């Protein structure tokens, strides 16, 4: 609809506006994640770590750290879908507070997914659009890794510390992890990374992942969020139309004059249209990839719409613990805006 309306006043969409490397990379990653979920790898490890905890603070700390590191490889959306229902189930059995830990899990997923090129869609786009190599990407993201890890550790130690009776063993035993599946997951991860960083042709990498998924369980193909792929194509078309508008072009170009202004613009734009389309939009007007990367990564904090993962977390909370939804929104808003302010100060001084 936006494409249609804007094309009337500005001009029609152009197929050349679509970054097909990003679309193919995203599709490959989504098939890989769907296959990993089908293998129960995330469920196994998330249940496993809860068997080691003797109190609520340890459970939450371990889950948050698992969330932070696993989201680097399996995306923030997947970790939210896996861990929020799990924690709510644990909290109900042991009568634990829910809202604050659920906010921490959401923040950890957003921060952790920003560390790697495959952690979230905006990173995939930036790597593809600017042809960034692996070492060049991690040269920028390692700073975010340190700041993010210190943040989630500090926040995790503020949760209640309540002794619990460990009763997770039966749940872990019900989930079986095959060595063959782990090997396949590692090999596919290597193929995915090689495809995204253009070490091998992205079409070849996608073909390998797709064939593997079909051979192991063809049904996982149906679990891919093709709507997200269409949304991304829509983002490219809309941004392409807007970029041909003299008024919009002049306005954004006038704001994106240096790295710091691009960083602030990326972070603030994310608060309104979310960080995925914000990265696509700002990239049309700037060559400062690190500033956009830091901006949209920090921009995932703040409003509920700043990251699609935030909305997904709220949806999970309303489904599994509706009575805690209001408190979740209040705590989420307070912590996220506080962290947004602090992160803007930190990374503004770094850029």
C-alpha cells in the first residue's frame, strides 16, 4: 500500500532497488534456523542449563547469558520464541517474578544478535550492501560485544535471589540431542557464513542449506517466515522510491553529514520505523557503515517498535503470562530508554 501511494507522487518501484544478496542470505539463514529448531538443539541447551541452578538468580543469569551468546548465531527472534515460554514455565513452577527477567531476556537477545553478521536481518543487509569482510565486521562489533555483555551481567545481578528445588532433570532427559545433528549444524553454520561473506557464491550456499533441509526434514521449509522476506523486498522498493524524491533526499542527506550524525539518525529513526527498515533507508544516503551499524544496533533499544523482536517478546508474554504484560511494558520502557540514552552517549564518543 505504501509502495502504491508513494509511487503516485514520486515514481514507480524499480526492481534494481532490491538487494538480492541480502534476500538470498536472509532466506538461507531462516532455513538454517528452522532446521536447527527442528533438531531441538536450542531446547536441549536451555533446559540443560536450568539443571545446574540452585537459586533464581543463577537460573536467570544462565538463561540471559545463553540468550546473549546463542542469539549471535540463531537470531534474536528465535531465542525469544524459545526462552520466554521456557522461563515463564519455570517461573510458574517456582513462583518467581516474571516481568524483569523477561525484559532482560529481550534486551539480551537484541544486544547479542548485534554482534555477528547473521544475528539479525539488518546486519545481513549491511554486510551485503557494503561488502564487508568478516574481520572488518568484527573489528566494529567487538566493542558492542563488550559493552553489551557488561550490561546484561550487571542487570542480571539485580534480580531476586530465591532458593529453588531443582526439578528440571526430567525435562532435560525428555530431549535427546544427536551428535549427527550437532555436526550437521556446525557444517551448515560454516556454509552460511561463507555465503554471507562471499567466500562462496550465495546461490551455492543457499542450495546446500536448502538441499540439506529437504533431505533431513522437508517440512522445515514450511516454517520459514516468507512474509518477512516479502517485507524486506518491500523495504527495498519503498526506500528506492523515497530516495528518488528530491525533498526526502535533500532532507536525509542534509542530516547524514558525518559519522556521528549518521549514528544519531540511525538510532532515532529506528525508534519510529524499527531498526531493520532504518538500516535500509539510511544506507541509501551514507557510506558510513560503522555509524549505521552502531546506530541501528543501539536503536533496537528504546520503543517497543524499535526492533521487531521487541514486539515478538510482548506477544509471547501476552500469550503465556497475560497478567504480567502491563508490568512487562512498564519495565521494558523504563530500562530500554535508560539503556538507549546510555548507549548513545557511549558509542557517540567512540565513533
